C-alpha cells in the first residue's frame, strides 16, 4: 500500500489533534511519528522556523513574571519528579513548578471521572478524543489569545504549521511538539525485537521474514527451555487496554510495510479499511497461532497490559515492541549484567516481497499526548509563558541538553554531552528522571522538543541526538551485533525516510460511528484469543469466520465509510492550509 503522496506532513489540530502515543500506541516505529515510503521519498520541507533555518525571528516576549506558582498536571509515570537540577532551573527561569497528579490504572476511566466530577488538574494531558470531550464540556480553554500575547516562541517554532494547531472553529485547544528536523532520527528502530544472544548463537543470520523469525526462536528455545529457572518465552505480547493495538494490530502494519494509520489501512484510492478483518491480519494471526500451538507464544499474553516485566527477566526471545513500548526494561537487563538478553531492533516482514514504506515523518511530532489548560486554572497566561520558554532556544538547550558543565560542555561553539552522562544513560534506567530530562505528554520527545537534527539560532543542534551520540550509548554486545550485520545503528536497517501529511490514528475519531466502533473493537477483543489459541486449522478457520461475521454485523461498512471521509477531509484541510 502506498500513502497519498504529499511533500510535507503534519498532525492536524484538535479536530485532528494528535492521538496520545502512549495511548498512542499506534505509532508503527520509533521515528517520532514515522511511517513509510522508501520508493516515494521526497525532499524534506524547508521549515520557515528559526529552529530549522538558524535565524532568530521570535518577537520579544512580555517580561517574565517570576512569582512562584505551582500547577498540577496528570501523568501515569510514577518516576517523574520536580526535584531535579533541570526542573529546578526551569522554576528559576519561569517561576513555575509542576505538581504531578499520578493516574493509576485505566487513564481513560480517570479522565471520565475527572470530567464527571468537574475536578481535574490545571494542565491536562489528553489524547484527541478526550481533548474533544473536554472542549465540548467547557473544561478546557482556547489558547489563541494567550499565545498571541505570551507565546512568540511557540509561533516561531511552529512557523508555517502554526495554523494546523487550530480546530474547525479556529481555536487552539492543545499544544504538542513540532518537528523542524529535515532528517530521520538516528535512534529510530525497527519494531520487532530479537534477543542478541539468540542471534549470536545462530551465527547472526539474516532474519527478514516471520517464517525466519519462527525458525530462529524455535531452535533457540529447544536448546534453552529455561531462563533462571523460569520457562523461556519465545514470543511475547499483551492484550489489555490499548496494548492490544500494539501487539495485535501494529505488527500487521509493520510486517506489510504500510504507513502507520493505526487500525486502518488506507488504500491507494483513499478508501479506508479496518485491518483486523483483512487477509493480511488473518495471515499474521496464523503466525501467532503457529507459535501458540508449538509452545512459543506467551500463554499469559491475553491477561497482560505490558511485556516489560517479562522482558526485564531476560526470558523473552522475541516480540513486537517499539522502543517506547519497552520502557527501561533493556536498561534493567544491562544493570543486571545481562547485555546478551537485550535486543536487536529489526524490521520483519510477512514475506520477502514486501516493499517497505513504514518509515516516515511529519513536521509535528505525532504520537504524544497534548497539553491542554483547564478552565479552572488560575493565571493561565503563566502556563503559556512556561510553555513558551520551553520552545525558546534557551529552553530547548536546557530541556534537551541539560545544564552546562554538568550535562554538556561547549567547545568551539558546539555542545557535547558530558562523558559521565553518556555512561550513566547506558546503564542507569533512572538517570534522565534524576537529571530532569523526562516530562509528560508532550509528543515524541521529552518536553516540547523540535526534532532530532533541527538546529537553533546559534547554528548548533537543538538536541544532542546524533548518529555518533547514539553509538556512544551502545554496549559492546550491541556494537558486536550491529557490526555482524554491517550496521552502525539500528536505524540503518530502515528504508529511507519519507515526509507525509499525517496518520489516520492522529485524528479525532468520527462521532457518527462511535457506537459501531466500540462494538467492533469489543468483537475483535472477544474473539481474537480464540483465534490465536485454536488447537487445529479447522478451529482457527471457524473462529476467524465467527469474528469477521460479528464485526461485519456491528457496522463495519459504516465505520469504514466514516473513516474514508475523515481521511479525505484531513487531506483537503491540509491542502487548503499548507498547499501541495
């Protein structure tokens, strides 16, 4: 499948606000909202922002009010703290402190409870669907006037894409990252993972197809049925909550080399089809069923909401797991002295004939939760001033590079990450929390980043992430694996980057088929375990037919038509706002 060709890309504002990546879960690779098209790669857009051009153009912001003030913001990350060197420096520069309101369990349920009780944080990190819900309820405020008065750096960094933040009513309700980079992120990876010890023992074979992956992990598990006294898991997955999309839809997208449009495939003619009932989905579920019947698939997958715990135990040989989905589990393995149990991050295909178009970028960072400001927040202008500082060049250096002489040094006008920080990042899973580099709900990067490879007005990079810096974080095991394949970084396995206008999963779902879509998703969730755990080919076929029939009766045609129209409207809005 090929995406409709466009020269530029973006993630449309609130009526098409970015779908929370975490919730996001749909992002098909780790390339900051990437997706595909090696054969259709076009030149990157020349951004009008100073971030890309190196020229400072932001008008002077109003004088900063440094009076201490604290705002609450939601997060599901219990490691976040405001007691770090970088966050303390942010308070020194802006007067603003953040108090994290930790959400435990189902965050969607939490968001619903907040809305029902009219009791929510000052800054609410939401996905597009809930941004719309909160907007309709009057729970969040439009930001246009505040940005006009207090956000010159926000406007500068978004440049020509600023108007794409706007909803259909012309109002801006959410803010997230902009991608001013013209190159693929050097830390991008394929989304299938294979333990490096598995590859080493097999002599570093070429593993490009699902069949080759099956043979590899089967042979290894036969020799190593236990890891530290526990059963070896050939292939891991997780089904609860949003993770079902990651484990049971996205592998179909990646293995077929499609652009990541979530649970939908966009045809060449613009028609949109629900993936879980396609022949491609059936083929992937047959692969999982084969794993299951041969004792290679984790039997607990359907009761899990994460694979990180089992990954950290070192007994998972392979899985579909984008880098963000792994969390810090690989760092934990290294800290435990198990570098060989960490992973090669590779593209794996349904067959050898797949033409891979799954590596792309949009000029705004697709995949992250967005910041909204609640109607009850006091002095909302201080929040915008805070965000504006984050978008300033000074704020970019602080949040992306850290504190000079502690986290980086400057020589001949160029910043270099301190050796001590590099060493810590390769072994300490919490160092970025301790230093304050981590944040919540701002897109594909910490804080409000502008893209790996983007440059600031001083001519130096906005972030420290380069190919050389990525290599420096690798341990000897990883370097040996890459060398065996003639690569320097995992990104070298990917096809060239392509710039695209956006992804279907980033758009607010059509309200007209809300009921049908819920029924369809329920039918998929209910029937899929029976398909994967089928004991025979006949049982597989019967279970597959039952699921497809149930989904069709739940309103499949109506949903496909609604999403086809949504995609057409998205492209029309893009064309009228940016141009072809």
